[in-house]
């Protein structure tokens, strides 16, 4: 194809190019849009698929909105203003208003659970109790005091 001759003005050029579209397509390298090949049956199938997709999307959207509403209600209930509590000083007093002293076993140096009523010594295990009583009886023998009343 031959290139059309252009006139003096640009309007003539545009008019000429619009009349001769085939020449323009040939000039661009034969890039023509394919003809519409969609048949009425295919169009109907596409419309059915679109309707089905629309139904699914609508149902999914309703489900999602319901979920968001439940989530929002749950967050409204749990949004409680929390304040930072200041550090509190705890004072533990004994029965007569004095500090309680944590007793340690006089034999094992562990925290004592019991107290010997005879010697007032704290102890943690039965073995420690026996040792305290043995030492107490030895002490009484040395002093010459009657130790017959000492119970094991």
C-alpha cells in the first residue's frame, strides 16, 4: 500500500487516515483486533457463571460481616480501661505487732516446720528432732539433773 499524500493542513490528514483504516493497520504492522468470537450460547454460559459467582460472593460477604459484628461486640465488652497499680509495701506482723522471724532448723539450717516444746528449738525433720533430744539428754547427764521425764 502506498502512503497517502498529505494536504496542507492537519485536519485533512486526520480525515484521510480515518477513511483509510486499512492503511493505518498495515502501517502499524498488521496489529488488528480479532473479531468478537463469542457466540450467544457462550455468552449465556458466562452469564450463568457470573450469577453463580455473585451468589457465592454475596453469601461469603454476609458471613464475613456477621463475623466482624461478633468480633466488634466481643471487643466492646472486653475493652476495660486498665490502670497500672502502684507497688504496694506489705508489712507482715506477728501476733504481738513485731516482725515474724522465719525459724531455721538448728540442725539442718532448713526452714523449720516444727518446734520442740521441751527445748524450744526449731527443727525440720524427724532425724533433727531425735538429735536435739539426744543432745539435750547428754546435757542433763553432765549437769547431774534427773532426765527420766524426757520423752522421745
